[in-house]
């Protein structure tokens, strides 16, 4: 459904040409980025690499090195499957005074997700101390994929945690609709307090708080593999991509208590494997946007652009597709939570494509787009490019290859 755009979300400038440029032309990381977060007050961007390195992006965009911020390589050395490793990174909103940072990663023996807190000592070196680790939450993970694991603090000061359905096709354990399971959910917890028996507090206004048949931590449910959460800085709206199965990829506006359908539904339709069974649960909240697998195969959620450098994208939601290397800008009406238009801003080319693993904003609310391989970092500029994009020193550019995507 298309409606008239709400005035605050309508771009104030006509569409201008948009192109990719290297944000750090001399920097090539040795592993793909799984999460990025801005360090409050200090306005530095930190990136978490999938196999355990957490690095501080340089202040000088011409630099060729990114200092180590936290080293988890030994801890995740056995996490070698395609989707295993580090998944989330977030700084406490009061980092300037409490120096706390949070990391979410997978572990084995048993297979599980760990959400941990670390502290950064005062001093000239910005580096987290691994000895300060405090485990906030651990939960078992049944299979080797669909971890989710993205984390971020909301404008309310609480930590939001995205968790996938546990893995394989069709949600075999039916966890997405099970409100006693944390899988296939987005959680909301208070890391500054404690509830009985927990290393965190349950916010009293959580939608399922103090109901015996549900987990109090749950904020929203019916997710398959949420990837790329963000809050719009102006409206407070929570956005999330959700990676689909055979037919659809989706973008959701996440609301308290909302049921987003998985695994009764896949995108806007009934899940094929469930068509013969009576529909359970509901009512369901439709995605604000879906696209079929002829357009892409693995959505990477992004953020609503509120920066200064790209006026034609103002107020639009930026997102992409990891498999086909596309980037889009979605226009939307915040008063009706509906989409009003879609613009493709990056089209894969035969000689150059990207596979965006993360689409995040820097300290100035400008876009950072992290490529899978080589692990390079891009941003967007308006106007026509002066020269073709290059890979930078010693970086080989290879076309996107969707054959490397997980089969599920």
C-alpha cells in the first residue's frame, strides 16, 4: 500500500546521482565486519570482525591501520561455520562515565550465544580490558546458523538484542512463535539493574512482563534471522531487516509486542511448508517492505539517513542485499508506518560489486558500508564519480557470488 508521504520524511531535494567511494581507501581489514558502533562522546567508530577482532577505525581516513580495541580471537577460534562468530557490538549510552561496552558472540560446548560486558580503562589507549568481562546473558542455540545477535541501545537506555530462530529451514522447532523461547525474538533488557536470578533487570513496561507463560525479556517476536537493527534518531522508530528463506526478504518496523509472522509466514505470504496446517498465532504485523529473490537473497538492514552530506536521501531508510550487492533507499510515512517509494542507489556492475555485511552510520550520521571480501569500507557521495571505484592498495575486487550464500 502506498500513501502520501508525511512531510517530515519527504526528501527536501530531488534525487541526485549517488555513487560509492572508499571511506578509508588505504585500509583493508583481514576479516569481514559483523557489527559497527559509535563510541559515545568520543565519536569514534568501532567495528567487530566476525572471527574475533574488534578494531577502532582511524580518525585519519587515509590511514592503513585500525588499532585493536578488543581481541576475542582465542575465545571464538572454534566458531568456524559460515554464520558463527561475533555478531553484535554496542556502547553504553553513558560510556563517557561508566566505560562499558557490550559484545555478542557464539560459543560451543554447548552451542550457545553469549552477551558480555567489558570495561575500557581510563587512559590514552582506547582498549577494552578482557579481565573485566561480565556475562549478561547466555542462551542455548540449537543449530549452527540463524544466530541474529545484533545489539543496540534504544533511546530509552535499554539494550535491544536480536536473536534468530535457531537454524535450518522452516523453523524446525517452531521457536519463532513460541513465547517461552528467546529464539526468533527481539529482547529488551536493562543492563544497569538486576532482577531475581538474572544479571540484568526486566523493564516493567516490557509487553510480556510478569506473564507466567512467556519470557519477560521479549519485546517482539516472529523473526527468522534479524540482521541490521537501528533506531531512527528523529522518530525513535526501531527498524530491522529479517533474512528470508526461499522467496522473500523483509524490512520491519519493530513495535512492542508485535508478531512478525515467522514461521507461519514468510514475508507477506504463508510459509509454503505450513500451507496445509491450520494457521496459528496472529494477528501479524506486515513488513514495511519486502522483495523477492529475483531482486536479492539476503537482506542487510541499515538505518534512516539523517546526515548532512546526502540531501536527496534525507529521511530515507538505507538498506542493501548481501547476495546481489544492491543498495536501496526506502521512502516512508512515519505517521502511517508505510512505505511511499523505493530508489535503488547502487546497481551491481560486471566489473565491480560489493557484498554489504553491515550498513551503519558514523559519528556524523553518514553511511558506512562494509564489504564482505575484500573487507573494505565504503560510503556514499552525491554526483557522478570522477573515476571508477578502485580497490585500494593490494586489494583485489571480485564480483559478488551468490553461490557462497547459505543454502537455507
